[in-house]
C-alpha cells in the first residue's frame, strides 16, 4: 500500500436494496463491481415473506449479475404478523438466507406489511434465537407523537433494550444507525449485537439536506440527523470497534418519485459506495481501519468466511455521472456530478 493506492480484502455490503425486475439490470452491476456479497432487503411489493419468495428473488438477482463479475446475494425474509416458526426453520436450513428483517409497520419505504406489535412475533423470535437466525432491525419507533429526529433513540429505549433482555442469545443487527444514542448503546451492549452504518450518514447531516433549499436526494429514512450525531457515527465507523460494519442501505428510486409532492426516502450510493467510505476514513486519518469495517466485521458477526480476493483503490479524480438509466426513467446517485478522489482500479464508471 502506498499513499496513492489502498489494497483491501474485497468488501461486503450488509444492507442493500436492489429492487426487482428491470431495475436489477442497473442495481446489481453497480454493487457487484466491488462487493462480493450483500444482504438484500425484502421490502418489495409484495414483500419477500417465505423461503420460496426469497429463492425466486435470489434467482432473479443472479440472472442480472454480469458474466465477468461474482456476486452472492444473501436473502432475508420480511417479518410480518403471520410469519411462522416453520418459516424460521426453513430459512435457517438454507444457506442462501441469512436473516429475517423487522420493519415496524409504516417506518420506511414499502413497510406497510411490517409487524404491528412486536409482541405478536415473540414465538417466532424465540425460535430464531434457538436456531441462530439473526434478526435485522429497522430501529425506529412509528409512534406518531415521537419527533422524526428522535425515533431511533426512542426505539432503543422502548423496543430494543427490552427485546435484548427477553432474548439475550438472539443475534441482532441494528441497521443504518444514525445517532450517538445508537453508537453508545451498541458499544455498551455488543454481545450478539452489531450495527451497520451507511456512507450517506457519514458524509451528510440534516443541514446538508435542508440549508439553502431542500435536497431531495439526501432524503432517507432514518432521516439525516444533526452534525453531532454524524460525528459520533464517524468515530464509531473509523474506531476499529468490530461491532460496526458497512451497510450502504443504497436505495434507488425513480427520479419522478423522488421529485414529487411526497418524495420517496432513499439514497442511491452503490455506484461509488466504497470510494466514498474511503473518503470518510481518509478524512478521519483512519484508512487503516477501512478494511476491518468493510471486509471483516460483518462477515465475522454473521459467522461467514471472510473473502480472500482483493480490490485496489487508487487516487484518481473522476466524476460521478448525473444519472443512471433505471426502469423506464433514471435514478440520481449520491454525489451526483461531483469529482471523487478515490476509484476502484479497473472498475467502470
């Protein structure tokens, strides 16, 4: 490694939205260019609720992987009020399925089918604990009386802490954390608990989204928080603490649905995710911790082998395209039309 290049074990993305059907021809190559594996979210319409659903979706994703790339989708089931112990057992028996996702009903895009009360799923969660199947959590309360900027902290107090007390052996991933509250909680309760951190929550805060006019392509759920929370996330990601790992939460939307009177939440970061993470780690003087965060911590948490091949990032100025073809429209990526300082050697873009 030199000041101009950085070689790391090929990373994985432990939280990714690929969408479906023709969208896969855009999203899958963007992720597969760098990431060896990705945990694929199940919030399609209709959602992925059974093993059969997950395996059919797995096949559609694999069909979109370019011939010169290797990419392994790790599937998840969508936890609903009707999920059964049999669903859990079947999922745990299939290596292509890595966990079950809990969306509080109405928390984010396509979460209407989520669990209405977590207590309704206690029997299912108990079986997950018994068979070692992780629970992946969108950690926000949907109580309408809770301010949108306080939803994560409230969820930790009201839902996550009691859940861990009730199921102490359950492996849990608190996804896309956004607050110093979450950083502190994960740090203090790290047994069987991990957390993913997105690159957009490391790069931006709510001032970036709102000052000087609303930036709809920064709008995501959980929403960007104030700069003090952003700083806490940067410290956690770059600290070397193995409880924190890479999860882009890359979530594309048609530009027409982003730029509407009720725009969709989601940031599309896949076309430059690892390059932007490198930018954050370099600014924190922590490039030596990028490999652990990106390539080791998530695999270790899930009990999967680490990848063995490598990628090389090199200092090279390049410009993020203004848009990418997406279904019958376009998607606007993160850092659109900006000049980036790092680029994966040999990648296209």
